[in-house]
C-alpha cells in the first residue's frame, strides 16, 4: 500500500490543528485543564479503560465459540489497535492489522480472526450509525436561531449521510472486496485465493449466529454511549456541564466527522476543528470545546503510549524467539 495518501492526510491534519490552536484563548484552556486535576484525569483514564473493555467484549462476541475467559486477550487487542491507530502514522487500517496480529499471536486461527474483525467492524459501524442518527434527532430538536441552523444543519446531516454511506458500502461490498483481494493476491501468492475463500466461509458461519451478532452490536452501542458519558464527565470536571442528551448529540456528530476523515491518523485536526465549530452551538465557548478534545487526546495518549510500548516489546520477543537457534 502506498504511504503518500496517509502522509498527505497527516500533513493536512497538522495544518488544521495549527489553524485551530491559533484561534484560541490559551489562558482559558489552561484554567479548564487545571479544574480537571490529576485525580480527575486518572478517573477519565479509568473511563476510557471501561470503553475499551466494552469494545473488547464486542469483538469477543463477534467470534462465536470463543470462551468468555479470553476477554483479557480481546481487551488487549483493542488497546493495541487503538494505540496504533492513534499514535502511529497508519490510519485506522493499520490499527486493524495490529489488532489482528495480537489475536493470532494469542493462539487464534487467522481465518477466525479476520472473519471476526469484519463482523465486529460491521456491528461497530451499525452501532455508530444508530448513535449518530439519535444524535442528529436530538440536534434537530434543539432550538437554534435561523442563521445557526442554516449554517450548521447541512454540515451535521452531511456527517450523518457520510456515516450511513460508509456503513452501507462496508456491509454490501465486504464479500466482493474480499474476493477481489483474493484475485489480486493470487497473482503473487498462489494460496491467497484459497485463504480468502476460507475467510468468506468463516464469515458466513459467524453471520449465522444471530444472537452473537446482536450481542456484538449491543456491546458496541454501549461503548459509543460510554464514550459520550466520558465526554459528559470531562465537561463537568472542567466546570462546563451540559445535559447528557446534548453531549450525546455533540459526540455523535464529532464521531461521524471523524469517520469521514479515517485516512488521517487519529483524525488529527479534524476532531479539533469539529469541536471548534459545533461546540458553541451547544453553549460551549470555543476554547472550552477544543479543551475537551485535547483532554480526550491526553487521556488516550496516557493509555495508548504504554500499550504501544508493550506491543513493541512483545513483537521484539517474538522475533527473537523465531531467530533462536534450535539445539541439536
């Protein structure tokens, strides 16, 4: 895969971040961060760990037949995946490969891992779509002045429409896309086509477990809701409380816009610009809205950096073992 699109997207994100930061009141931002404090920040880190546990449970539910006692492995998979997506210049796609490698090294067959990843992505996107549509409904019910409505409502619905389009495209094109990958891979690796066919067969078997699919969807929906609850808590700690339903509306729009910018690692700049534009609609001063984004990033960094270091050490140990000479 060529790297220049991701590199270009990263440069755009950096430029967008610099523009956003140049418009803000840094004194107000520092005061908001000080209100959160160390104890509040540690509480927010625990909240993020809770979200990752829900995401790990959703991925585990996407793999019928896997014992519930393996939840720690799936939790670690989501930690490594999010760390790679947030901190490495891979975009979201690279994070998926890191997560798949964690599960494969954990002793799960690659065919089951790839099929479960696809199922989990499907239910995660469906959950996000439901979350976004609920947020848009709240947004449309809010009393906005005509000028604000005319300016921002098209942006909000465009984000929702993009989330819907991406979700439907992923659902209906996943099988043709896998077959196409197998066709291309077969020109280079003779067994690639059969590997894709095995993944498709496993995928079809997983989709027949309707209860597991529903459970994965439920856990992913709970994870989106928990993410909004964390944002609500951040605002309370900052001294800028908002009703929970308004936070859900704000976060759903932010997540939808982040999805459109999936090529930019961590949606750098896009998230901050979205908070800058949408925050005042919900009564947040621009500096407070962007401070919310920065605190969320700081919390993610506090979890992702140790996870990334641990993953790197595990990879180094794995490589060292594979090159260790065999006695005799």
